[in-house]
C-alpha cells in the first residue's frame, strides 16, 4: 500500500531510541518515552513542505504531534508541517 500525504503533512517513520544507556543499563520498554525523531518517508503537496523536505530527511517533531498509523506492520506517523520542529543535518 502506498500513502501520499496531502497538503502540509509529512509521512514519517519514527526512529528507535537507544535501549541501553552508555553505562550499560538496559531501559525497559515501559520506561521509554515516545521517539521524537524520524525519517521522512513521503511528503505532501504544500509548497512549504516540498521546499523544505525531501524523502530520506531526518526530522525532530513535537512529542505528541501527528497521527499514528500502521501500514504493512510498520508504525508510521502523519505529521503536520507546524509540528516539525527541526531537520537534522548530518
């Protein structure tokens, strides 16, 4: 199935958080916060979105922003442009 966001929305795959601290302490799933970074999978049609993002970009988004969806057993989020806080540049 293919999803194409409309307008100022972006389809993002949340990136996994580190499951172990630098000291070796393993963090259980119940203690982890929701990830706030993700990889852009698809972009909407708005000029703001198309001029600022491309597929493959890594972004930081608002902690409770967007709507969660599951496609092909993969957790994804559809996030509005206003909920994107920054683009990560390596």
